[in-house]
C-alpha cells in the first residue's frame, strides 16, 4: 500500500463506518464522500497521476496488451465529486474536539467529516485503477439515526382509505 495518507473533507452519502456493509458476501467499512469540485481537485489529480503511472508501467511490461481501461474511485456529478473510500477494518472515529467516539456510534448520511485515506494502484483483468483505503474519520457534524423508526409502523393509518379497495 502507498505510504501516502491524505485527508479529505465532505458529506457522507452512504456510510458504513460503525457497522460493516455485508452485501456481496464480504464485510467492509466504507463511506461515499461528497465533496465540492474545489475540495476534490487535489485528490482527483493525485488519483489520476497514480493511475497514469500504473498505465505507463503496464504499457512497458505488457507491450502487446490491447486495452488499458481506467477505473476511478470517484464520480463527477456537476460541481460535486463523490469518492468511494473503504476498508476491511473498522476505522477509528474521532469527534471534532479530538475525542474518540464510541465504536457503536451511528454515523448517517449527511454527516460532515474529514476522512483519512491511502491510495493504492491496481492492475487487474477488469482494468487499471486506484483504491482508496479508509484509515480514520473525524466527524465535524454528526447525523444519527436508528433506522428502526423507534419501533413505530412507518406507514400511515389506512383505515380511512377509499371503499372498494381490497388486498
């Protein structure tokens, strides 16, 4: 892994920082971080440089290779950039006043945070790219929730629905 560690500021779009995402048979901690184009620019440039270096190395070592498809750990949407940052290890979560937060804290979409990551290039059959490995997080503005609607039914009372509707 690269010894480069960067910090980026943004707002969580998807956050699996307290509990791992278990979809697709793997457990991983991750955050999709939304940043402004200005905040994202140095990170995008770094990632592009890492991928360019990996492509150049692949061209030298595999001169007969036909395709060098590039895979980016970010997506540009208008004036926003969304970075995908993940790890198989649970990150340490810090408060803005430098206190370690409980590992059970619920970090939801909309939380604003600093994320430390290390970029690592790869060359696989699917393409050449860069993975952003999550190391730690400092929460600036925390959005919490339970996802359980406090045990209440999430649907409205339908007793007064129109007559004639049956299920």
